[in-house]
C-alpha cells in the first residue's frame, strides 16, 4: 500500500544573503525554521527536485531499473530454499539484461555500448532492492566480464560477447583461503609448458584454495583465475614468479560437470546472500591453452618468452588492479542504495506508527514526533544524501576516464596520479558506504521495533545480505589505509615529488595551503575557502566555515601523522614497519576525515545547483545536519585543537537538535526523494495504525516495543 503523508506542524526559512554560487551564510548558530505547512503537491514537487539532484547523471537508467524492479518484483524472498533462491536470482539476472544497461560495461567494438556509468548506476539501484541479485550481476558483468574486458585483448572478444549476453557464466577467482586483501601473495600457480604450449594451473597448498567465489558452486562454466605466473627455462628451472596474472580456466562442461582436475566446493548457507552460489575452486595441474592468458599488460610467446610493456612488476600489478575497480565502486554504491531503502522503510513507519500520548485525552504521538527518534534517523538520512552525491561523482569520474580511451600502459605522470587518486577515492567511499549501511540498517531495524524483525519487512534481509560488504571487494580497514597512504603520496607530489615523510619540514600553515589548493579544484569550493575570514565570529551554518572546519581536521590529522612516523626514515625496515603499525589508528582517522570532506564538497556542489526555493532550503539544512553531526561526534578533538570552544561545541549540539526538529515534518519528503521502488518501500509494516486499530484497542505487536 502507499503510505499517507502527514502535514507538518512547523516549517523553515533560511537566510537570504548569498555566498559562492547561491549558498547561504547565516550569522547565528540557531537554524531558521522551514516554511510553515506545505500541502502534498508542494511536498511532491520538493521530493522530485531533490530526487533529480540525487539521481545524478543517469536518471533515465535509474528510472528504467526501478520500473523493472517493480514490474518483475525483484526483491529478496527469504522463505525460499537455497537451490530455489539461486535459480530465481539467476533468472532475474536475465531480466536485468533486458534493460540493456549491462551492455554498457563493454566497449562498442566488443558489441557493448561503452556506457560504463549506466551499468554501474543500474547495478547500484538493484542493490536497493535485492543484494543477492546485485552481487550475482556484479560478478557476471563487473568482475568476471570486467576482468576479460579490461585485462584481455582482441583474441578474447568472442568470449567477451558471450559473457555480455549471458551465454557464458563465469567467476572471478582471486581470493584464496590464505590470502584475501594481500593479492600479491596469492599462491595458485600457472607454469608455462613449452612443449605443449599450455599453462598448467595448480593449487600447491591448502591455503591456495580459491574461496568465497561467486557463481562457483553452481553456475560458472569458466573462471578468471588469478595466479603466480612462471615461465621455466629450457632446463625446467622455474625461476622467480613474474607476479600475479589472470588466466581464463574452463571449470565445467556444458552439462555442469566439473572439468578434469578442477575441484569445486559449495559454501552453502552463509550469513546472507542466499541467492548467490559462493563456492571454492582447486586445480590439480589443469592445462589450459596459452591464449587463455589475459594479455593486455603481459604476454608469453609460444616459445615461452615473457614480455610486458610495463617493466616494473609492482607497476604492472597495480596497473592491472587499477583496471578492476568497478567492483569496488558498485559494492559501495549498492550498499548506499540498501541503506536508503532501509531509511525509506523506517522513516515511513516513523511517520505512521504512534507511541506514547502526552496526555490521556490526547492521541499518541507519531514516532517521528519524538526528538530522540528524529536524532536516530535524520543524521543518517543526511549522510546518505552526501554519500549518494559523492558516489555519483565517483561513477561519473570513472566513466569519463574509461571513455577517454587512455592506454594504461602509456600514461603520463599526471594521468597516473589521477588514476591512483580515483582508486583511492573508490577505496575510501567503498568503506564509507558499507560501514554506513551496516550502521543504518541496524538502526532502522531497531527503530521499527518488533515489526522490523519480521522478514516480510525486509530489514533483517538487508542486514544479513549487506553485512559481508564491509569485508569483500577489500576489507574496510585495508581500504581506508589505502586511501590514507594516497593522501601522503598526493601531498608529496604537490611539493615536487618529495617523499611523504619529507613534508615534515614544512610548517602547518604551509601544509594547510597545499591542502586547500589540492582540494579546491572546483571553483565553488575555492570561492568558499577564499571567503572565510574569522572563525570566532562565524556561524556554524556558514558554508565557508564548514569547509574550513572539515578541511582543517583532515589537514591537522595528516600533518600530525607525518610527524609521528617521521623517525621511520632512519630505521631498519622491520622497526619502521612496527612504528607505522603503531600509528595505524591515526592513519585510519586521517582517511575518515578525508571522506567527510569529500562528502561535504559533493553536497555543496549539489546545493549550489538547485534554484532558490523550498528544496534548496531543505538541502541546505540536510548539509548542516551532516556537518554538525560530525562536529558533535568529534567535539573533544576540536576543543583539544583550539578550533572550537566548549561553548561552540555545545552550540553545535543544540543546533543539531533544532535542525532535526525543523526537518522532522519533512522527513517523509526526504526519503521520498530516494525514489525507492514501491514493492520495496511499501512493506507490510506500513499499515496506518490510526486507520486500522481503535486507540482503545491493544495492537498484537504492542508488547514487542
């Protein structure tokens, strides 16, 4: 059913003086109130404006995918058995192909459309409905297809076309029992046999068994197997590995029988993702043709001579992995979509469900009318807005980079820097989105009481299915370390390719200048930075001040990290590594501060693009909630650094309370802008208790709260 929307009791107007492309500047630490009362037509129009901003560059793709989700009822069904769930998910992957969006992952000369942004966007939207389907599609077109497309060459085009059209289902066999995030240390081997002109794929140890491989247990016929590559000399001496490479291995016959030497296991029931057939692979001297090597970045001749356009093993390895960041991006974006679906459900429920009357003669309040409930949901909605906008920018940036057709083996220094920064942002936003989803879905489950625990209301399914997202496609701790290390490297580039630790000779003021210049690529942000003058007299709602506060946090954390690890320069490797390990918590904190600043800049850009009116005023307050929640959560740090006084941090907390009060009546409009398909948002708990149950009657679920 479609939930009804209540009229607001209060409203909001913001200040009128402009700063930097229409952003408002206020002189008080108290938020203005949104306009008093708005009818349904106004709220619908506001939700539509906000949806346009959130949908980003590919709104038509999102709308087609939403329509498919409703038409085919693409949603999880936890009542199914494991085999039935797997087959249903496979059938739904074919439904996705009917939209045409998956073909965007493949180049036009391979039969695709080359619109990678459309493909990633479509898979993201599916994540807000059924994460099993999202993972199944992501494995087929993003990981398996992406490996062959981005690591292969012309000789692999026929296979690429079969992957695209679902004629050849496959797996992405990277993770091993003993090695997940540490890909360079994988143990599976591929040894070239000069006599037969074949590679011999082998699992030499128990820890080399391929684990958690999607599509492996039932449906894959082939696999992209990552392994250490050896080309023995004529005397049979293996020599050193050329590093990790990727080889296509046929794992099943057409009838589903495992190929000779291929061992296949089934992980069966997991914590979630029932529709995904995760399994294991082992290889007992399995022979594959030489041509099965995906040879874009390295090749082996018939005579067994190894060659690569990239001389350095390390550079070659990172170039190869850089071509495979699509999976990391979709995992993060789909997690964000799942979080938004959970918030749509919990917020809709909060606007309908009543609990606790202020007086026996008065009706019970709706949940959203209790401040604590608003504080539970609205800051999470605000962060969801920011993460959605930042993810949109990331997908758009990847699309533009891949559409430019840059040869990864012959990049300029600037292009390599851009690529590495993109990879770091993908890692950081993957961690930020998945951690946010874990927090949001649990909070939404609790905010819906006993009803939230019912499978039919989807929250427990989202919770189970999304849980693994924090550790696959890169463990979140590792991902945030990668992002922080790129910050160190990036700042060293700004001062003439100095080593990261050499930056310590610069004063904090100089370092801050570098930070602002590097992060102010957008004219809007630079104008805000330039407009900031006096933190002691500036309102916490001032956009320039907000940029200053979040940038300064990133700046100071990074500078103090460099000072902390400076002694490692003069240490032996083992001792230096131990010192850096002790600073790991500091490294991670830098990365999280970096993410917060990225999100704020994305929100400011979106806000500036809105025309003056109710939607812009609401978007401004959403941004304020995001920033003040960060300040409140880090109030101790800001006081320690003398950036904010205790009085100002108290004002931030009071302002956050005022803001959720102001936005509470608009909470339904905020989540309506997520445009969650009706078959996902209108779950059974959306029953309006006012219409269904007389107040004097006790509802059967009352005791569950």
